């Protein structure tokens, strides 16, 4: 029997999370172009920026692998078919958003612009209230006690 998937079988987030981060980074870049706000000496930006970006990539790859193993959708606009609680999901309910946040910080360091850091405030506000809260309500409704046990065991961010 084929399961009919309706558009309501998703968290109904306000936008795909990568778009939220990219828009924030883009605004930060434009603001830096209009009024540069460097915060590090130019000769020290590459090593820490590269390390932070590398760590973010490692985390996001690990998180994606767990979604693939669980055979559930990574795209938040599609139905979730299972609760992923292995790999980085043992420590954070949102390792992908944590990775995107680290990536944004790494880009801010590499670009040496305080504006991208400033943009993290509205980015994280939007992620928290426009994405995570909606996902948590959806997962609670869809998986009930299974998700509530996971939620009680694992922190939202770290």
C-alpha cells in the first residue's frame, strides 16, 4: 500500500535553513562592502577560519551520513520518516544547524568581517523560531513519546 504524502507532513519551516544562513552571510558581505569592520589582524585570519570551516564540514558530513543510514529526508520540506539519534545526534538535536553556524563563523573569520558575526543574531533567531520550534512541534506530533524521550536526553544545540 502506498502512503500518500501531504504537504502538511513536514514541519512547515519558514525557509530552507541553508537559505537563511546564506541570506545572512550575503547581507554581512554587503554591509562589509559599504562599511568594512575587520576584527582581526590580516595575517591571522586564514588558519583559524580554515580550521573552523573544516570542523563544520566534518560535522555536517557526519550528520548527513546518519540521515542517509536512517533513510529519512534531509530536506526539511519533506516528511521525516524516523528519529535520527546516532552519530552527532547523540550530542545535539541540531548538528546540521550547529555546523552551518560554525561555517558562518569560519567565513566571518576568513573574510575578517564583524558584519557576518552581527548577522548571526538574526540568523539564529530565525533558525530558532522559524525552523527549530516548528520542527520540534512537528516531530512531537508525528513521533510522540519516542521524540519526547530523545528530546529529554539530547540538548537542542550542544
